[in-house]
């Protein structure tokens, strides 16, 4: 076999510049982009929009005693079927990931079940072993709760900023859930938005940034308004599809399936957030599945959270086909920028990049929960236009084709503090300052 023979050749790929190239892949890495090389297999991509596999920086894969909602198998299958090849799992599990024992058990669970590559964040609490978790391979810390949410308790001011100091000493990243919460039990989506108000979110962002940015790198999760994005300047920012595409206007007032923290906002605020697209660093799903039974209770008793990892990129690709979003910016916000923030190798078209790709047909379909893979069994995006991938490639292997999965062992990407051989090959090696 020739030394130049590759494992897989993606033929007739239109890259973001419009150039038609053949992508030669070997050992999970792009080896050449240009003229074809001899290959053990090939895919003609002339009828596809090919983009790098997405990195979803914000998922809750549940599992353990919450596996009726989701587990690593169903959550990661949902990710792959939506063009996501790398997820970052949040630590507000049951039990929370505040000890090295709980963290290492979570890694083992993911290695055994996941269909996609993954990292896991560490929890932050008054008794969290921050230094031990960093050495155990935590990718980042948090989401750190500056306000309470489902399965997450707000930290006191003293604990919050002492944690930032410890994280900063390590060179770590703190990911922040920033809200102010008023007293009360809201009965409607609009009341929920008022209790966790846009002004309160902006105030919390400014407060956390003014203190925390002096101590460590900050990333603000799921910002729901354009004003909060402005307030977060100097840190990195994230927005979700549910805040970009959904509002409480025109909904059944007590629709528990749209109850989420931070809340969906008014249609006016949603449009302003969408108009601030260029100010958003990362799109992440905040995939937080609950069962139909969980949500089928009176509004005040319903848990907050929306499943979204499978629909995240397809919704954005639908906007690309409608010429409302630029394809290059979608790639940046779903793949290259989150990889850069985390300090992991990016997927892409150039030699040396990770060979993770998703191939999308040039047509939209209507989202239906019946076609999705999350154990939650429902979606708030029912009936909306989207473009789902027909083929997904991870580490140079076809892991999804026309609805069929082919699982390969996933790669765990540890953070920069990891002490172990795995981190030398796959872990974070750098990150944006």
C-alpha cells in the first residue's frame, strides 16, 4: 500500500471559499485538500453542503438516576444525527461533579456509551475539589450558577469569587449562568421572563464580569438578549437556538415545554438577539431534556429545560438556505470558535485539522419529534424548517448515514490540567486568552 493512500476521500467538496476540492483523510486527520489521492474509500459530496462537525459547548447528557430523561447513548446519538461530533457535558448531574471520584465515573460512563467525542466540565461549589478536578481532566468549570436553576444552586458572592481566583490560578475557564431571580412562582411564560428578567440578566453579567474577569477567563452561557451580549464584552459569549428562534408571544401562556432558564423572551427581544448575530461568539444548545411526564404538570411545578442538540445546527442550516445567515459564520460559531475557546484541535478542511464533517442536502424539512433521537420524546421546534445531515464523519469514520449509526469508540478530550497519557494526544493544548 502506498504511503500516500488515505483512509477516506471526500470528493467534490465545496469549501467555504467556493473552491471545489477533494479532502483526503488518514488516521482521523485531514492530510490533503486539493487533487485526489489514492483511497480505501470515497464519498461523492457534489450534492452536499459539507461543513466541519459541530462542537456543542453546553449539553446535559443526564444519565444515572436521570436516565429516563436521557443518557449518554441517546443524547450522543441525538448529537450525531444533528451534525454534532463533539459535546461538552455540564457537571450539574446527580450527584454533581464536584469530586474526582464522581468526575472519573462520568468519564467512564461516557466512554462506554457515547457515539460522539466529548469533554466534561467540573462542578463549582463551596466544597468542590477544584484543583483535583482540573488534574483529573476537567475541560472547564461550570456552568457556574450566579442564580439558581434546575439541578443547580446559586453560589454565594464569597464562594463565587474565591472560586474564580482558584480557577484563574490554574489557567482555567469559568462558564457562567448569569441571572437575577425575583421572589415568586410564575404561572406563565411571560411571568417567568419577568421573574428572571432581561434587566436582571444584564445586571448579573456586568456584576460577574466586573469582578470575575480580573481573576480568570469567563464564558457567559445562554445569553438571551442583545443587551446582555453587549454587557459581556471582554468575555466570550454563547446563545442558544431556543432564544434565537422562540418567544413567548403567540404561545399558550402556560406552555411548560417552553419553560427554560434563562426564559424565552418577547418576540421583540428575540428579533433583537437575532440581529446581534455578529456579537455572538458561540451557538450552543443547552440541551437539557425532560420527559413528557416531567413537563405535563402545572407551570410552577414544571422543570426548566429544552432538548436541542439534534436541532441546533439543522435550524441554522435552514437559515443559511433562506439566505438569512452566512454559512461561514455558522461554521465559526458552531465549530471553530468553540474549539478555540476550549483549546482543542479544530475540525475543518485544511491539512492537520480533525476530520469531522457533516454532509447536508440542499433542502429543508419540517422538524418532527418522531424523527429525533432524544429520550425526551418532544421538541419545542416542532414543524419548523431545518436541514439535517445525511452523512456524518467523525475521526475520519462514517458514523451516521441516512438514519443508520455505526458507533466507534469516542475520544475524550481532557482539559489542559490533565495528568495522563490520554491528554498528551487528544486534550486541550491552548485556549484563547
